[in-house]
């Protein structure tokens, strides 16, 4: 009997130990988040540098007008071409008396007789930077450009620019005025100029401009 009890106790002890062993679970392996790499912290795509578009050559219309006729043509040319516009103003403004063709002592008559005269410009200086085409307009006085136009072109640098003279008059042609301005400027690609009357239409000007290209 004692031997039987000893065997039974041994079996119970073995069963108890087995039960304890089955309940002991190994701790689950901890899942640690991957450390962010330096590359991952800088994953923002680099935006391509914005390429600055090369500025296209602009157009400028320069004009001198005493009676308003040349101003009207200049404004139409600017509207057709989308150009900026600049008015040359004399420091001492001209009057109708200055343009009396019948008086040899009037201011304009005296100036036009002397090709070395350079009337002072009163308007603020204009920069030609950014312009590839420059229209230059003026009236015809005594068969030539007003001397103030010589003042202007001699004060500017036209290197690399196309310069297009135009003039207004009742009947006189453009004559040598464009060539005179080109010679006094000493730089730029000067095209042959054109004479217009005050009644020249926008369509006529557009046809002339398109023919220059």
C-alpha cells in the first residue's frame, strides 16, 4: 500500500510540473519601429529651380511733337506693337512763333540752319535697356529732323538694337533725316524711315510695320 501511494504521489508531482511548464510562455518579441534614416527625413522632393525666362526684346516708341501730329502717329504705333512710349520734351518749349517759316530770325529757323546746335532736352532721361526695337518719330522742319532729335540720339547707345525712324509732315519727304540721325547716333541697326501724314490710319501703319519684318 505504501508503495502504491508513493507511485501515485510521484505521478501527481510529474503531472503538476508538466502543467506549470505548459503555462510558462516566452515573452513576445517586441516590434521596434525602424529608426528613420537621414535620407527618409529628407525625402521631400527638391523642387526644380524656376528657370527665369529670358526677357524678350521689348519695343519702345520715342517721339518729339510740337503740334501733336507726330504724337498721334507714335501712339498708334505703340498701340499696334504693344510698345512703351517716351516723349522728348524741350527744356525750353517751342511755340508757334518759333516755327514761323517766313521769319528767318525765329528760333527753329536759326537752329535748323546750324547742324551743330543741340537744344536741351527737358524730359527725364530714358533707358534703352531691355528694348531690342526702337521707333523714333519727329516732324520735318526745314527739310530735316529737328535738332533736338540729334541731341537725343547722341545721348543714347543703340548697340544691338533695331532703330526705325518715322516722321510727319504736310508734304516734305523724310529726306536724309533718318541717315543724319543714324550718323549722329553712331550705333544701332538703322532701317530706312517712313514719312506719314496726320491722317494716316492705324491699318496703314500696321501694314508698314508688318512689312518691316
